[in-house]
C-alpha cells in the first residue's frame, strides 16, 4: 500500500465533527428527556402527597390492584421505580458515562428500567380498560427501546464514525 492510500485509510477511520455533534446532542436529549420525565413522575408519587390521588384510587376501585398490593402501595411502587430511573441517570452523569470512551451501564439500566416501568403502567391501564392509554404506553416503551439501541450504536459500543461511516464500504 502506498503512502497516499495509507494516509487516506487512517484519516477515514477518524471520527468527524458530525459524529461528535450528533453524539453529544443525542446523549443530552436522552439525559434530559428520561431524567426530567422520571424525576417529576417519581417526585409527584413519592413526595407531593400520601398515596394515590382520589381519582386514581376510584379508577382502580374493585380491581385486583385495589387489594394486591393496594392502590396506594402500587402508586408508591411506581414512584420508587420512576425515581430510581432518575437516580440512575444522575449516577450515569456523575460517573461521566457521557464521555465517548466510557461504557454506559447506568444509562442503559435506566433505559431498561424505564421500559419495565412503562410495561407496569400499561398493565394498570389494561386492568381498567384504558386501551388508548395502553397503546400510548406501548409506544413509550418501544421508543425507549429505540433510545437504548441508539446508545448501543454510539461509542464506545459502536465505531467513533457511527454517523459519518467514514472508512466503511
């Protein structure tokens, strides 16, 4: 291989500004969307009142959730799950997982727990026959799965040229 071809091959394996701009903006969007969404959802359930609000308690009255684990307990469990997702995003930021060279186990765990939490919320909506709510939660869980997949395409899991695909056939 001559020097010109070797120089081009080396430059083609380097990431471009576009790769890093999309990386930074996408991760910032994921942290903001997931962190803020689940902070407020968890805060409302855990710190802004005791137990489920009366309309929620009434909605689940007479269902199995009314007795096992109880509407107030289910409300609190959801709040714990939601606030745990927020805390995982904070830990991810605090451990500098947003850096391209760092693996992202806390962020991926937050996204996985978010999918699980959306499915639990969907079960609750299904129990009371809120089909449109079930459909929305199914989409939220699926979109969160897409975000999880996106993180796995980014460095360090994927190539630094994950957007520009420079150096690939």
